[in-house]
C-alpha cells in the first residue's frame, strides 16, 4: 500500500503544480490579488477584456501576447493530459490489481 500512497501523493503534486501555473490558488480575500500575481488564465482573460474595450482591432502586440499566453496554457494542458492518460491510468491499474475493498455500503 505504501507504494500506492506515494504514487498518489506524487500525482497530486504534479497536478497541483499545473493548476498553480494556470490559476492563482492562493487568492482567498479581495486583497489577495495584490499580494499574489495573476497566472496564465487570468492574464489571458484580462488581455481579452482590455482588447474588447477599444473601438479598433487588436494590435500586433495584443495578438503576440495572446499567442504567447495561449502557447503556455497549451503546454500546461498537454502536461495535464499526459498525466491523466499515462500516470493516472497506470495508478488505477496498480490500484485495481490490489483488489481492495475500498467502497462499500453498509446495510
């Protein structure tokens, strides 16, 4: 069981790292955004908000920033999908091989 627990903790850390790159998880109060920097999804959302305010098409710089942020987000999502498709699948296989009685309903 120790091996499965360690693998579960490692998976949690990997997924948490990706989440923290995409979204600021430390925000709890209204002032926390002042103390903790915004992350990729918030940056892209804010850029979208700023671009939509104007009467003109987005500038080349706006598009370049969008492309850079989108690329960074895509990289994180690819890492997330790799973890889900490979490591979580392997974890589930190892877990099921133990044939544990982990979920049951009492009468």
